[in-house]
């Protein structure tokens, strides 16, 4: 009855113990030890300290008894007789795996090289396209500047011709006035 009260009071207490262990822990008490089964009599809980912030316990796990059933040791694996044919078959399979792996690696490298070539080709095409576009824009600007210059020159020539006509007209008028006065 007292053991059940302890289990309820301290939470889930694992029933595994291999040797005597002492644990001091503040707060909720939970632990598990992978080893032989223990009975509630193998676990002793001593109350150390009781405070407003919590309670301290000391859990003592007694050594397990010899009559307790534990884990059964695994028997070593039985060696089977290996024939020369089986060894040869395994060697051939290993060689086949090596060849397959090597082929896979070579295929991967070839794909990687192909991808690198494609990327390089694309970069060269983009560079070439950029150069062509820049050259076309420059030629268009130069052509536009040339046309603007010729248009301005033509406008200036037209302006000068009109001024020359006016000057000539003014000269004729001046000569006509001087000729009439004389």
C-alpha cells in the first residue's frame, strides 16, 4: 500500500533496476533504466527537503536479485558454409555493381559537362546579342544626329538665303533711291 502511494505521489516510476543507484532530483520524478525487472520493494524513496518552490527526493534502486529474469543474451550468429561458387557469384555481383556505379558517375559527369557547355553557349549568345543591340542603338543615334544636323544646316542655309534676299532687296531699293535723287 505504501509503495502504491509512493508511485502515485511521485508520478510514473520505472520498475527497472540493475544495480544500486542514488538519484537526487527536484520536481517531477520520471526515469527509466533499461535492464532487469524490479519490484516495488527494490525502490526506496527518501524525502530530503520540502519547500514552497518544490520538494527534493532521493531515489535508491536496490541491486537486482539473481533469481530475477533478465534479458536473454543473443546467441552468436551461426556461420554457414560458403562455397567457392557463392564467393565467385558475390565477386561478380560486386564487380557488376562497381561497373554500374562507374557508368552512373560517368553519365552524371557527361550531363554536367553538357550543361556547362549549354550555359557557356547561352552566355556567349546573350553577350553577342547585347553587343549587337548596343551597336544598333548607337548607329540609330548617330543616324538621328546626322539627320538632325543636316536638317538644322538646311534650315540655317534657308535662313541665310532669305537674309541675303532681303539684303539684296534693300541694296536695290537704296540704289534706286540714290539713282532717283541724282
